[in-house]
C-alpha cells in the first residue's frame, strides 16, 4: 500500500467510501496534503457540527413550499388566461399589476417575518414570472401596441410589434436579475435564461427584418450564443461575490446551449457540425474536472452520448438492429465510464493540480 493509502486508512471510519476515494485522488494529484485529507475525513466522521458550515438536505416542508409556489403561479396563469378578454385594458393592467406586486409584497412580508426565506422567495419568483404580462399590458395601455395586432402592415409590424417583444424580454430579464440579487435566490435566474434565449432569437429576427415566427439557423446560433453567455456569467459569479448563483446560471446556460445545438445538428446533418459538437462536449467533461462541477459533467456526458446514440441509431430500422444498437451503446457507456474513472480523471486531477499550484518565487540576492 502506498503512503497515501496508509494515511487515509489511519483516519477514522466515516462510512463514506466515496469521500475516502476522492480524498485519496486529491492527495495523489497534489490538490491537498495528507494532513489536510486526514483533517477533512475526521471532520466528516465527527457528524453534524456548526449548522452554518454544513449543507442540510432538503426537507419535506421545503418540497411542499416549492410545490405550493408552482401551484400559485399556475393558478394565476390559468385565471388570467380564462378571463383575460372579459376585462378592459385598464382592468387587464390592474390584474397584471396585482399579480406581480401582490406576490412580491406577500413574499417580502414572509421573508421578513417567517423563520425561513424559502416561502417568500418562491412567491417573489412567481411574481417575477408574471412581469412579461405586466409589461405587455402596459404597452397596450399606452397605445404602443393596438388591441388587434393584425391591423399592422409589414413595416409597422417590424417597427412596433417586434420592438415590443424586445422591450418585454429586456424588462423581464432586468426584473429577474434584480429579484435574484435582492433575494439571493438562485432559481430566479432560470427566468433570466429563458428570456435571454428568446431575446437573442428575436434580436436576430429583428436585425434581418423577418416578421415570421420561425427558427432559422441564425436564430439557433443566437440561442446557442445566449447559452454560452449564461455559462460565462456563471463562471464570473463563481469567481466574484455571488458563488451561490453559479449552478443556476450553469444549469440554464447548458440547457439553452444543448437544445439549440441539437436542433442545429438535426436540421443540418453536417459532419463538421457533429465533430464540433463532439469536441465541445468532450471539452465540457474535461472542464468539469477543472471546475469540480457536476453540472458540467452531466451535460458533457449527455451531449457526448447523445451524439453517439444519434449516429448509431439513425440508420437502424428493424427491432433487432435497434436492440443491438442500444446494447452497443450501453457497452460503450460502461466501458468509457470505467476508463474515465480509473485512468483519465486521476491524470486530469494531477495535471490541474500542478497548474493550480502556485509557483515558487526565487529571491534574488
């Protein structure tokens, strides 16, 4: 047994083989010392300590709060959709204002007076989701948009209607970012990702004077760029003052990027695009080791194996061929998983450990 193994086996049993394995690999890669690994394992073996230093698992009450927040947003949406045409423009604006302002107000009160900020944050999230409706009714109330959009000709549609969608999306992004910064509630950034994606696509249509609601290659590339920007924002959040936001920006950014690139690949069926897709998601897997990010690993593996599945199954037709194809893909997944965990990941950890290690300065006499 090597020195690393002796060091780790001398530590208390934490009944967590995964942690022990990770610590051994980190020590071997030079990311931490043997003494630090021992201290980490002893700390974990001691059980729950300071509540502020340990992440508590999500409780059943928290699940109910998430479900309740979703139902409130769904109820508001259904109510407004069913009775929307029955109200005048002023009535529609009043209901939209109540949906946004009322949920924000109740959420702020709950955040101030309830022991947990989660219920209030969820209500503020629901209110933020209704901001596009509020901006839309405001544009109609001020006369920027008519009651019947069909009354516009082609030129007016481009100058008014498409501009209105850009205003709605930009205002919704601003509201979601402001709400997330105010509440420090990361899931609100999922709305930022959604509206950022739509804003990128509509900006592309607006610049090429295309009034049709269709998805061209330019729109898909713009959506992919929006996803990349969100991932970049997550990197900045991790390095800056908002590290709790990085996982939500990574999640929405990778989702937007993967969807747009997959649609581009299915529409164009290009070898160059497929190769670029494969290289990108293999690089994402490597980046997951550098960042120690599960989200990068999940999306990197999803993109890589998704492409493999598509290439294998695209020309298979009968049940026997498809069955053999799926068995082949399963074997590839298992084999590459073993190779990655046993040989590739430890080498990447050692490489990145050397890159992260600060260089020693030589004093000049």
